[in-house]
C-alpha cells in the first residue's frame, strides 16, 4: 500500500492523501443543487491506459473510502477511479430524513458532473457496490438523456430484489415500517457504534459458545463471510468506514425490487457477486443478468457481500473486463461474451 503524505488543511482532509510511484489521490469538495456539501476521492494513475474514468458508488452505511482497495488496484493498473459520496456520511448528514430520492435527485447528478469535469471526459464507466449498483441502474432508467455517457457498467453485489435476501432483512423491513408509522422519521440506526463494537470483540465472539453473543451479532454474518473477518482490510472497514444509516434510507433499500428496468442497457455490463453473499445471492444476480444481452457474470467462490470488496480476485476480474473494453471498441463490437462461472 502507498505511504501517507502529511495532511493539507484542517477540515478538508479527514483522510490523508496518499501517493506512490503508480498513482496519487486527490480530494475534491463540491455542492449539490439543494446545497449539500459532498466530496469525492480521485485516484489518478501516473500512466493512464484507459481514457474513461471509473466512477464508483459505495453501499449503504459506507463512506467513499470503502472503495479504496479496488480503486487503488485499478489506479495501479492505469485506470482512473473516482469515488463519489452520497449524503449521510460524516458532515453531510442532513438534519432532515434522507434517502434514495435525495441520492438520485441531487447527489448522483452532482457527483457525475464533478467527475466528468475533473477527468475531462464525457464518458464514464459507472461502478456500483451493493446500493451503489442499484442507484446507477435507477438513475439511468429515469434519465434516458444521460445514458450515452456510460461506456459500460460494473455492478458488484447488486441486491436487485430484496425479497430474495436473508429472512432477517425482511424482519428488519417490517420493524422499520413500524417505526416509520410512529413518525420516527429522523430515527438513525447506530450502525457505526455496532460495527466498531463488533470489530473490538471479534476475537471473543468467534470463540464464544454463548447464545447471547451470537444472537447479538448474527447480522454481521449476513453482511460478509465470517471466515474472512481476520482480513485486516475488513477490520479497518468496520472500525473506520461505517456510518449510521437513516431510517428512510434503510426502508428504501429493503423495499428494492428492480424487475425489468434493465431493458435500456446496450453497453457491456460486468456483474459479480460472492457465492456466500446473502444480500445479493448468486441466483438473484444471475436472474437479473440473464435479461441483459451484453452482460458478463462471475460468482466469486467463498466471498460474502462485504468482503468481496477486499478480495484481490475482485479487482483482478474488473481490471480484465475494463481492459477488454478497449479491444472490443477497436473491433467495433458492442457486446462481451456472456459467462457464468465460479472463480
């Protein structure tokens, strides 16, 4: 991993800017149409090999930095990566309830415009993890005039139909609806404290036979494959990159059922999920992927919903897909071979 430089400024750099011989990272603040201050991280390769930048969207309860591992690998391989924010992270948390509509109406358009401006490119390669995959799909469904800007799509762990996910999430949806009915609109789920507590107690929990401990933290096993918790990147994610989730955001995400909204996609698409993913199961992703003529699908052996972000096989396959885009363009072919495989 690259070394850290000394931070420049006080409030502008919560995270230190990094640099090495292959790429450097820039932070840029910008403002949405409704006045929300957001930021992005731009991973700039020293030797750029792909013209269009990959523009990434993180998942629910995550920060921009959650995409750092994949962004760093892509940048090291000559692919510019711009990770953009949606409100509710750090200082962009709103005093009023926020959710999917805010992301789609204000945050995503502002982030795309800023990414295109700083990269000096009219084309982008949208990349989404979990909720981010859904946001990209829904944004272009709603905005047909914007679809030409996407050269391809990369969708990682896309929960396209939440009715097919773990039963505990269905129970949570019922609970959140009940809270919403009680007019608890500003209720925020304390996921940040929960994640930090789990990261601190992980060693005890993994060896304990006590029912209470396992009941208290069983939700974590839905988020990622528990066998991969000892990965240092995962512990960093739980300690530093998790944010609280608004009630509205949770209700929005748990009610997702995309259906046939993908008929507009004409460019190459790369879908990927883990064989142990309980939020975006392999069968669900394959059902969605099968409706897209230009789609390629990979199921990653032993990976769960969250830990797939930190698996070196993930970035390797994404890099391969993006590099092949240039080859297909030169051959004047708009489609990629459709595959379904365990990797």
